[in-house]
């Protein structure tokens, strides 16, 4: 039986008496795959979704609800676990953790390929000005790549695995989280550490604002902090008693006022940066015959709308009600 292309849901708003957390059904659902999705990204404007099921890579136009062109198949589409769309929809990149392919988004044509050599890539980020990529390796090293010159410079900001990376809009600063129990803000020109943030256990996830003023770190057990990067000070933490929080994806949005997070446990959440308060929590789509669905990509595509993709290949949008932007 063919899945419906678009399901329009009646929007329900439920306010919890304790903390006024907002929950609701998705405003829109579009089904892009019947295979398990291993990696996905949504463009910042919400127009495109990029998905990999480890066998092919497909770029969907979310507005038209159809593929922009034929999916990429063959060796370059195998075992893709990392990918992303650039800020202005000029490029997209994919990686099997050893090789990195850069494509022209408009045409789907391959532009260039980089290799990690003996290193294994754990995470990749691209600057908003589309000039710079950062690769975080299991060795504790990180490479800064110039998109225009193909120049690659490698630094060693950590002693152990880099698990998560973020980069400033202008590409001048990187923020990395590592199994060495630190998150480090460093200069991409010379690799110099600008700030170092210590944690109780390995740092599994980081996010940095585009202006490199605010950052978020999440370690393996209890630390889930917001930082003022310029002075190197913690100023709030997530207001949650849940242990072992995991994020697949997150983004600091709305002029550094919000953190959006995507969970392996079928949830997406909206947090207030200044005090870590949970403002909104939603449940993503899950097929009835599956145990659970992971939300693997999240974006704030306008002031009042969140977009997500989950591991079932479902693109959803969520309207934000009664929360001041």
C-alpha cells in the first residue's frame, strides 16, 4: 500500500500546568523513503532535504514534494553516514567517514573529493559563507578545508576522538567536543585554542551560534551546558532531570535565544538558552511496525516553523504557537 504523500494534521495545542510545555501534531508530513535513513539534512530555508539510506543519496524539493533530480547511485553513494547542505544551497557534501564528496546542489554534479587518509571522520560542518569545512577525526585531529582553493590544514585540538564539530559563519572559529572530556573553541587559521571547557565525561555533542558568541555542550552523563564563548563562562544548563540525554542534531537559533534539538527517541525539543527551560516538545512520526524512530535533522526554517527528518525518511514541519520569537 502506497504511503500518502502529504498528510495535513489538525494542530492541537496542549499546555502542561507545570511548565507550559507546548506539544502538537505535525503541521505537514511528506514521505521520502521506505528504507531506513542513515543520514539527512535540511536546508536552512526549508526548501531541500538530503537523505542517504547507505545505498543512494536523494535530494528532495520540499516545496514541490519531489526529487530535484535522479538519486546518486554507485560507489560514491555507498555507506554514507555524514552529509550536509550549505547555507545558501550552493553545495551539498557527503561522506562515508573516509572520503568526502562535494557536489553542486543545482545540478547534482560532483565538484571535488577529499580523503581522510588513515583517519576516520566522526563529524563534519560547513561555514555559512560556504568557504570552509571542518572535519573532526577519531584521532583527536581536525582538518580545515578551503572549498575554493582545496587547501587542507590539519591541527590537533584534542587528545582523543572528536565526536562533534561546529564552525562559525565566517569560518574563522571551530568548536569541537571530544572523548578527552573537553570542548574547545579554536582558531581555524592556526589551530590555537581560544577557550577550553572541561566536562565530567566525554563530550558527545556540541553546537555553536553563527556569530561564535554562544555554544552548547552535551557530555555522556550529566553535563548539558550553555557557554558565553568570549569570556569562557557557563551561564545556564538544560532544565531537565533526565539522565543520559542524547542529541542527533541541534541548532542555536532565533538570535541565540533558542536551542532546537533532535533526539534518537522520536522527539524534537525547543529550549530557551538563557535559562535552559524547555519551551516545546513534539513527537515525530513512527511506522506502526517499528520500535522507534530517530529524529536525525532539525532546522528553524522561519520564525514560527520547525522542520525535521526522521530515520523513517519522513519530512515534517511543526508550527510554534504562543512562544515569543
